[in-house]
């Protein structure tokens, strides 16, 4: 991780196989095996953190090992963005630091689904909504 983040890393939040059961193709497996790690609310200095908080921005790093579980690649659980105080959903910006990533974007009513592929060094902007 020092190659990607020069600052101090907090203890990560960990998603286990049991946490991911509801999104697995083969949900019959059971284990507390860690699947991926989330380092949240990173900042190099206290001044940086204060500035990010003032801007309502959070910087996170998610580490997804290139592993498989039950015949499918490890993936994140996913989420829907809450609305900001303005009534518009929050956008997200992702950068692939190493390897390749597939981003599955879908509306909550499943009326529109898109897959975006990104390679190391590329950015993906997830728009509001």
C-alpha cells in the first residue's frame, strides 16, 4: 500500500465472504474469509482532513485482491448514493491504482444498467443518480 498512499493508514474495514453472501452467485458458502479491505477517510495532514470535510469530500482506498470465490472474481458489495442536501445524489470518482476493474452501474429500479471497464491509471466518474 505504501506504493499508493504515502500517509498513515488506519485499520481497514473488512468485507468477509459472509458479509457478501447476498451478492454471490454461489451463496451456499460460509466463511469469515476476508475478501476486500476499505481504508476510509484518508488525509495526509489534519489540515487536509479539515479541508476535505469542509468540501464534503472523503478519500478512500479499497483493496480488492485478484482472487476468486465460488468461481467468480472477488467484487464489492455495491451501494446506492444518498441524496445530498441539494436533493441531488453524490457523485463518486474512482481511480484504478493497479490491475483492471469492472464497474457495474445500475439505477435502483434496474431500468438502466451499464458496465464500465478501467485499467491502471484510469479514472471513472460515477455521476449523481
